[in-house]
C-alpha cells in the first residue's frame, strides 16, 4: 500500500476527499461543498490531534454558522451594504447579513467543488477542486465569469493550499480570496496560547469592522500596543488571555524563503501551529461571537487583500483579473512540537 493516499468518503450527504499518510497518521478531510476542510489531524506525543475546529456534524455543514474553513472568493470578509464600483459600473451584492447590511465571505463558500485532479507520490497526497459557479447571472452583483480552483497538499505534518481564480470571460473581473479556518491545539480553549504575528501594524476599523478610509486604516503598534503580537516580544506579552480580536494585520515580514509565518504555541502541550503564506495579510478572530463553541479555537485567516478591497482606491489595480489571466494565493499550515 502506498504511504500517501487519496480516497473518498462521506460526511452526511456531502462527499468528502481524504488525504492520508499511513506512516505518520496525518490526515485531512475536505468536503466537496465549498472545498471545506473538516479536519486536519497529526500525531503529537503519540496521540492524534485535530488542529482544525471545523464543522463538527453534517448538520453544521448543511446549515453553516461561523465560516469554519470557508474558502472566500471572489472577495474575503466584508463589503458594507454589499455595494461596490468596478471600472465605472456600480454593483449590488445580496446581503449575507441583512441586519448588519453586509455582504460577507465571498460567494462560493457553499457551492459544489468537484475533484479535478488527485496526486499520490512518495512524499505527498494532493487534490485539486474546481468550481464554475461564478458566472454572469448566477449571483446578484457579480456579473463575471471566473473559475475557482483550490488545491490541498498533505505532507508529513503540513497541509499546503492554494486558491486560484481564472477569468474565463470576455471582460475584466474583480477578484480576491482568502481562507477562514479555526485552529486549536487541544480542547482547553485559547486563553493560554501564545500568538506571534510578524506584522508591521494592524488595520484600524470602524464600529462595523470596516477599515477606515485611506492611510488612516494603517495603524502602528505604537498607537495600539494591545495588538502587538510580534515574535520578538516576550511570551507574557503574546499570551492571548482574554483578548478579543477580530482584526487584520498588514506588512507581514517574510523569512528568507519569501514566506511569512504566523504562529500559535501551546505551552501546556508543546504543540506549535504555523500558518505560512506568500504575501497578503493575516486576519485574526478569537471567536467570541460564535454561536457554537465560542473561544474554543482561534481563526488565523490568510487573506489576499484587505477587507472591503473592492471599494479601496489603493487596491483598484490589484483586484483586476483580466480575461484569460489567473490570480493565485498560496498558504498552508504546519505542525511542530516537543
């Protein structure tokens, strides 16, 4: 039997693709609905640990609350009033949160993704999912034709991902993406965890969590020391404690390999979880408002662009996806420990 395998399963009514490593016991389960990661298990101190606080039951997946491991495309996080302008035209998205007057977390989160390609080699198992739901006339406020592909690759103690949008239409389309996972190191909550974010600063937001206009959005840690979780700070300063976070961090410093690394460390278990990303920003949410399992896990969300990028002048050129062109955002999660 091959060490790394791709197999199929079910989670209630939803088909699931399973990536597994028979040597280390690493295992990732991805529901085809939304290309949603349900679990990512590794061995730590001789026991399996699920690092993802995903949808726990088929019922949760069918009636999703909390955006657990959602793929966010063609935009991430929030667009106030669901309104944006693109190349001289106004567009009105449906409001995902009508009371808050907000469109949130993109359009493909519950759409069917079909396995397009499986990979089994001596050192990895992988699968690529394809979604063709983004078509003119399908979603209010998004009259564009974009294919979305999501690739998952399991190695010994890591799961890497990439989200790609390809414009298959005849005119430019706005596109940006991100991922909304919740991570945990045990069943003991998050207050004791140490958080490290290699950021230059945090995004200032209004009372609706929308970034302020222009340069006012780019806050520094001198002005907001309670959000300073830079790796060089002492462990006591990086302990989450009762901090309530729903904030995006910008200016991520890259290591020599060009990747930035955000970490949570568990001093009780010795387990460290690292989110690796190529560019973009990091949004952190401590889950205080979740209807299910609040503060049981922390969302470390790699995002390609800032919240409400469709309406920000400085992002106007970066979000444009020309006909025949593709935009790819790469990131992943690694486990290590003692």
